[in-house]
């Protein structure tokens, strides 16, 4: 049985909702992602796996900082020292937009280290692992550059080009599948969008029309024994009742509040011809907690209501967001400083955000423009029960002011 670690979407450089660590000078969220990756690598070394397969998006952007590169390289060199081969597939976040520029993982490809495979264009990799041979068809994020679109596509619309790329990637996968030795276990590894995949968090803003999209039926083909995908941040098997499994390992850490309820980790794959299985291994995650409080209109102390809701949660080292609903017709009297003090053991407070319900003003019936002012005022104050005891005097003073204004206008 060949053991493979399948992971993806590390996103080093995702430095939202955190602060600078005073001991290292590094952003705490970057340290969170390093911790999650090291947990994965610790597991790989402990299990003595045959291959570490990374399906794309090492960094948040194609221009990582030297610190981000240092931490990522330090993690991967641990695998090299343990004698575990690595396949790194270039994802969309790793790819520069400009033609001819090196992608941010190019440095690993140029290093004279045995066992490092960086895939920037479709490739068939044959490995002789300690538990037998393994074939890996690696497909990076499909771009115009990797598919070498020629001038005949220069007049096509973006939608037509996207459709062409999807068809081309499907044809490439089919072609490689026909080249495989059917007696040897095979993995298809790629960074791509599959039509039935579920986006999560900030990914929901992605537009399918911009991404080349493949159908599950284009991936679950013979003789592949496992399909290892990256790009979508939620762990999911898109072929749960069939063979092979089509698996997004998901991101190793939470990226935003849209992922706050999702477990994060990686997959351990036991590869065997026609009998491959996998299991999801949950890793360490920074808690993301969203607290929503509907303030009780009968309780005057709004701050205490929010603090009571906070006390029901374990906020230690968590990233939290507080939403509170202000009752209609009431003022917002929340003491933000007191709420912040109640969150003192949290790692980071994203915001304390008031929410108000916008009431629709009802059209007053039975009123006409030719009615006298006293009738109109009486109808108005009838809809203001809080002014019921002052209705008569307010109408009297308003009529007096109106008469004085008319007299001044006549005099002028």
C-alpha cells in the first residue's frame, strides 16, 4: 500500500484578522498557517508516507514576501530531509498575470534537490516509491499561457476562451490516461474547478464563468485510482458512491468567517490499484466565532445583554465578530469599550457591528391635500402614541406659529 498525503491551498500570506507576534515579529495569522502545515508534515513523517502531494496555491499572491517564502521553504525542507518526495502543482494564486514572468514556486524547480517536482504545465510523473511504482498525472491551473493559445483565439470572447480551455484540459487528461500503465496505481492531481464542487467563504464571490470548469465524469476515468484536487477550500468528495474518489482536500486553515464552521486539514490516501481509500485528517485551526445578539427591547441595558452572550462562548485565542440587532425605535446605547474588555482573552475582535431593521413607512389613508392644517396635524399625532398626552398643546402651538407666519408674510 502506497501512502500519500494530499493537501492544497496553504495560502501563506493570508494575514487578515490578526496582529504582529511580539516574540517573532511575524503576523500571527501567518504563524497559524505555518502551524497547520507543520502539523501536516509531522503527520507525513510519522506515517512514513511515500509521497507529499500538494495541489496548488502555496501563497496568497504570486508575489510572496521573503518571510513567507522562508517559512514555506523551511517546512518543505523537513520533508526533503525525511526522504519524502514532493509534487507541487502551480495554482491560480501562484501564477503571475504577465506572460513570461516566473511563477512564485519556480525557485523550488531550480533547486538541485532530488525528489522535488514542480508542475507548471501538464506532466506525467513516474515515481519509484519504497512501496512500489506510482504514476501521477499533474495538471496545473489552466491558463492561456499554459495551453499556448494561438492567434486564432485573439478575437474570441472571454466566455469562448474559457470554454475552449475547459475542453482542452479535458482532452489532455484523457490523452494522459491512455498513456498510463494499467498495472500500476495512478493519481490525477490538479488545481481546477469541478462543476459540482461547493465553494465556501470568500470563494462564493468567484464567478463560474471566469473559471474553466470540468465535469466529474471527465476526471473519474480509468485507470485513475484517486483524483487529488486543489482550489476549493472545503473538504469534499465529489464521487462518494463511485470510483475513483474525486477529492478536494480543502485549505489547511480557515481563511475567513465564511469558513468558520468548516473543519480544516488534509487527506491520507492509501493507494492500491483498484482499491484506493482515503481519510480526512483534521488539523489545528484558529477558532472563528460569530456572535449574533438580538437585543431585548424590554431590557434597558443593551451592553449587559451582549456581555452575557459573550460569557456563554469560549473566546480564548479566538477571532470573533459580534453582531447585535437594535430594537426598532430604540437608540443604540451599547458601550463598545465595555464589550471590548469582555473580549480581552480573544485573539482578535473583527468588529462590533450594530444591525437595524428598516421599517417600511405605511401610507396614511384618508388624508387629502385639501384638508385643513388642524385635521392633518390631528391625523399625524394619532400615529404617535408616545405624544398622546401632548397632542392638544402641540397642535395648538403649531397652529399659532402657522398663523404668525401668515401674518408676517401678509405684512411684508
